[in-house]
């Protein structure tokens, strides 16, 4: 079995410090916000896996369809010897690429969760004993240095996660990815596409209430990690389509006026009845918009694949 290397680029207390900073910054501004990365504690990750199996939630199935149908083309176009996956999680979807990248030497999963990286690496190495895995505990939104692995490299950012970044954040992120690319390297980007409003809203407000539980779970994170005396039952889940910005917003709406004490931050946060706190933006894209954003970051869109219903896209881009 190939050795498994794990490199930590984040301090041990980085997650705690980031949570404190995000909560202090987000809950003392108007309107109130929290970034979506705090959904994903152990319970939140379980709920999201359940969401991906819901009939209303099409993105995971649509992207998987593209990967199954097009991974051979992606492999032929990139001839990658190193696959870098940003926000790798369980590395489940990546297996379709790994099956087709016949000359692959190294896999570099990048995630903030050490447990997720170790679990995924152990499973992959059992299936593919000849693969070198060099995992990075890192926050890819804060800049990244890749280990010395052979090129060409394919950097994959799947799942439509780029839609969770605001436009300025997307621009900074894509520029940072461009800085990682040498001649011959490529970016494989997953983007959810603009479509009927009803389809979009139902994907984020399912009939069985799983997404509502997922959204409210961020309050449980605040209670556990920061001692917040917050009750999820005091809030309603809201999913709304913004046609001007072409994104879904998930929010939590206070059912009545209340105050939330957060002892770890020496903070008291007041909510008025009906006040909403934004917990996620999920932008939807069009091909020309993706092309334009990639070009602004110094990359050229070379390939565009969608699922059969045109709901989701994978695009391939190279450095200009």
C-alpha cells in the first residue's frame, strides 16, 4: 500500500478562531449573516448526505451523471498525473475521475476536516494500492500551496460549491486557483445552472423538511461551540430565489422577538420578530457568465458538459 501523507496548513485552533470571528462579524451587522461552512459539523454532514438523496435535490445526481458519462473525455483532455480536489470531503464523486485517469500518480485531497481526509484516504488506498495520496488540511479560500507532485495537474472543485461564494469572493478564489496552474494544468469546475424558480426553491425547501433541519443545525453549532442559548424552534427556515442576483438565499427567520446570549464572545444578539439571518447564498450560473468569470481570473474555458436535462455543468479551463 502506498504511503498516506497528511500535511496540516492550518493551526490546531484555526477552526475555533474562524468560528468566533465569523459569528462576531456576522451577528453584529445588519442584516445578520453566517457563512454556510458552519453547517457541516457531524450532524450537518449527515443531514446534507440525506439532502443529496431527496427527490427535490437534483444537483448531486446531475453532476454524478456528467462524471459517469464524461470522465473519460475529461481524462483524455487533461492527461492529468495529479488530481487535486478542493473541499474533497468523502472523495466519493472523485472515484469516477480516478477510474479514467490511467496515468494518475498522485491524488491531493484538500479539506478542513482531518477525519474526513483520513477516512477517504483509507478507503481509496484500499481500492487503489498504487495511488499516492497527499492530503492537505487547509482552507482553500485563504490561499493554498500545493505539494510537489507530477504534472499535468487537474484541480477539481465540484458540487457547485463555488456558488456559495459571493461575487468578490469568487473572483478572489478563481484568481488564487489560477496562480496554482502551470502550463498544461486545468481546472474542473462544477456549477449549478439557472432554471425554473420553482425547481430551485424546492431543491432548498424540500417537503420532508430535511433542508430546514440542516439550516437550523447551524444554531446547534453555536450552542455547542460558543455556549449560545439559542433554540432552533424559535426560527423558521426560509429559501428564496433572487432573480436579479440569480441565486438562492437560505435564511433563518425569528418567529418572535428574542435575545441570544453567546457567553464565549461576551455577546448578546437581539432579533426582532420576523428578522431574517442569511445563512447561505447558492448562486446559479449561465455558460457565458462562467466563461467571463474564468477569463477575468486569467483562465480560458475549453470544455463544457451538462447532464441530459441541462441542469448542471462541469467546465474545464486552462491558464491563459
